[in-house]
C-alpha cells in the first residue's frame, strides 16, 4: 500500500538527533501532520512507550494512538499508529555520516480492508502528493530544529 520515504543530512551528532527524536511532547513542533500531542510519556520515549496525537493530511484529520515497538538507541525506532481507518508504521533510521547524521523517515500506510479502493484512488489523486510534501517538510523542520540545538 502507500509508502513514503524521505531522508536528510543533519549537521548534528547522532546522540543529539536521537535525544530530540525521543521527545514525543515536541512532535507537534516539527511533524507536519501532527497538530497536537494529546498524551505523551513524561520522559524520553522508549520501547513500549505509547503516545496519542491529533492530526493527519488535510482534509483527513483524526486522533491516533502510537506504540513504540522497536527501539535501538541512537540507531532505529519503529512507531505503529492507528487512527481507526488505517495502521501506519513509521521506521526512523539514524546513521552517523561525515557531515553529521543521516535521518531517514519511512512510513507505510495500511488502510482497513473496506477502505482499500477509496484510499488507492485518493492516494493517486492527491494524498500521495500531500503526504510526500508533509514528510519532506517534516524532515526539513526536524533538521532545522536539531541544527539549532547543536
């Protein structure tokens, strides 16, 4: 089904990038589809963490719940979210490179079976383009925020 992958290089160390990525309370500052974080852990996220947010790609907005299912410090996280209409699997990869850190965001969407046909059509018409732009801007926002802290 639909999938978006974006990457960027950040002029900051992997631990600095990792620390910012683990602060779920700040996701609405840089994640374009996240309008508000409704509930998040008090400290950094870790394996088993759960957070809730409101957002989406216009015109489709909803509350979603996300579970951190894989957590390899300073290297990889997997967050699985559900908004009632689809499951979203976000893999976050962080790698040290000569210029700082490479960040890759890879999100896969799995709509409920009864929405497969409409989502396929809407993805081709507008949602693929909107989703890709939102993820590109998300990566750019994260880069700007991480570099300002470095």
